[in-house]
């Protein structure tokens, strides 16, 4: 009788172990792992002015469908209409004294931020759309150059009684918000490509700056 009970106990334990093994979730071959990720991003900006950007993003899964992300990068020129208008006023005044004066304006911006990224499901498709939203801060440089006959006269404007204000010189830090979405296309178990669009609005003191970022990324999950 003891031998029979021992056989029953062993059979029950094996059955329980088999059931547990069958219920353990194992990602199919080629399916990206959930968890942490890091990706390099780059592409074009459009809006107030067209330019390029590059950056890096990293994050981790908070829930099965929601990631927390952080990002940082640089927009080569996010110049808004405000800096163009202010610089043209100065250039028009200088042209009365020094004919042929033209002005070039740039506003490079370094940005850091974070937020939430919601991953959508498309049935059995391996492609994964997502929506995101977040906030952060940007460091914006005021880069204005005045040219006369092709010569840079920005450093000698004081001889004409012109002193550039903070709207045309120096740099400033301002908060920003970002919203957008995209599509992740995995290949292999851990690597993926990403196509995304992100609208970033920098709350500059005089006038807000909009930088629409459309780009491609390459990342890895781990």
C-alpha cells in the first residue's frame, strides 16, 4: 500500500511540474523581449524652420503596455519666427548706415526630458505602434550673424551704436512638452527599428518655439 501511495505522489508531482512548465510564458522565437531598452534616434525637424536632430532614448516597462522613458539630444536649428523678426529690425536699421547688411539666425537647442510611452497591440503582428507624451527642459542658444558685403560685422556692431539684447544673444533654458507616436518593427529577439514623429514645444519667454521631429531609430532590448 505504501508503494502505491509513493507512486501516486510521484505521479502527482510530475503532473504538477508539467502543468507549471506548460503555463510558463516563453516568448516565441524572434519576438522582442519586454523590459529595458535603449535606442539612438535621428532625422529631420520641420515647423518654424527645417533642420536636423539626433539623440538617444532609454526606458523600462512599467506595466505590460506602458513604458517610462527618458530622452536627450540636440536640434541643430530650432529657430522660431520671433528671432527672425527681431534680427530683421536691427538689420533694417543698419542697412541705412551700412548698405547691403543681411542677417542669419540660428537657435541650436539641447533637450532633456522624459515621460510615458503606451504600446498598442496589433493582434499577432510583430509591428508595435506606440503613443507617447512627456516634458523636460531645453537649452537654447541665440546665434545671430550680421553680414555686410559677405563680412561678419556682428562683433563690431557697437561702433554703430547697436547692442544686441537677450532676444538676439546669449542662451536660455526653458521647459518643453513633447507628444507623438510611431511604430516599432522588431527583428531578431532584441533589436528593433523605429519610425516616429514627435512634436516638441519649447516655452521661450518671448515666443514659443515649435520643433516637429520626424525620424528613424535603432534600438536594443535587454
